[in-house]
C-alpha cells in the first residue's frame, strides 16, 4: 500500500458494484458522508477549533456577503478564481447561424466549479478508509438531463432524465413506491413522477419524463421494492441522490 505522508484527514467510504462495466468483480468507492454542512456549521467548527479569530455570527455574515457578491459577478459573466476553488461560466446549446440569438428554450447558462490550488494541495493530506462492500441496496449513481446533456446538475421539465444506478427499477405497490423530486427550499413540497412517465425501467437504468417543476433546487428520490431475487422486498427502500439538481 502506498504511503501517504502528513495525513490530516480521513474519509470513510464503501464499495459499490460498478454499473459502467460488465465485470462483476470490480467496484467503485463512494464517500460515506455523515452530513452536509451549512455556512454556520463550518463557521462554528472554525471558531471551536481555534482557527478563526472572530465570532461565528461575524464569520457567517461576511461569508454570506461574499458569496452573494460572487453570485452577482458570476451572473455578469466574470469568472471567480480563488485558491480553494474556481468558477467559470459556460453556455450550452447549439446556435444555428451567426445571427442566431440566445434562446432559453434551446440554450442554458451553466456555472462550473473546479478545485483550486490550495484544495488540490490539501488532497495530499487525505487518506481513505474502505469500510468494505456496502450492503446491496438501491443506489442512484448519476442522472443526465437529455435536453441539455447536463450531468448531475440541470433539470428540464417535460423532457427526459436518464437515471443510472443499482437496483433502481421501480417495482411494488406499497405506499410511496415511485420516483419524486423534493424541493430543497420546502422539504414538504414533493413532485412525483407519474407511472406513465417512466419510459425505461431497468435495474441499472431508468428513464423518466421530468414533471412540471418550478424554478427551484431539488433532491431526487427513488423508492422501490425491487429485488434481484424472485420475490419483491416486503418493505420498500429509498435511495436519495446526493447531488442537488436545479430547474433554472
């Protein structure tokens, strides 16, 4: 095993079957993230560790101001270059002629984030503890918006979304079985996918028609009783995609 000097961080990860190959013996690792941290939680951690010579409230206030201004400048077409991350603006879609205009129905503005130099440097201090093969369950690996070609990012209501993963086939008749989008702003607001809008329904690939979602950010959830055995599961299990999806 390769030796990693100056290990400061440890990430726990489980192994999952690799759905992108036909080899039954290869796996991919996914971090077992305990939770997502908010700006306030990061500020609280920084102050409690003694690494921030300020108060939690002051740090949160300044970070929120900076992020708000960053978002404003990005929307004016500027790129952001910090030592921790960079953000650039990309325009997706085909323009039919030199005189073609930007059309929101055919073109999409996308903001792409990449690792900065300091984050890349910190990577050398991280090691990964493999916890073994994850309990075989329903896993969403990737989604692709077929209208824009965007992966794990954009949703286009009324168009197809390709979902790949493990044991994601929709099966069973227990309450809750199906696919839905849950609003990040209001977790009680859910948008289920109608059964007739599931156009491909396989164990490792599901294709749906995206519901009439409003402009918002969403979590994708799949609940199913599917099993690789002859019988369906007695109780449904739910997989929640770990990427936030957005209708722009």
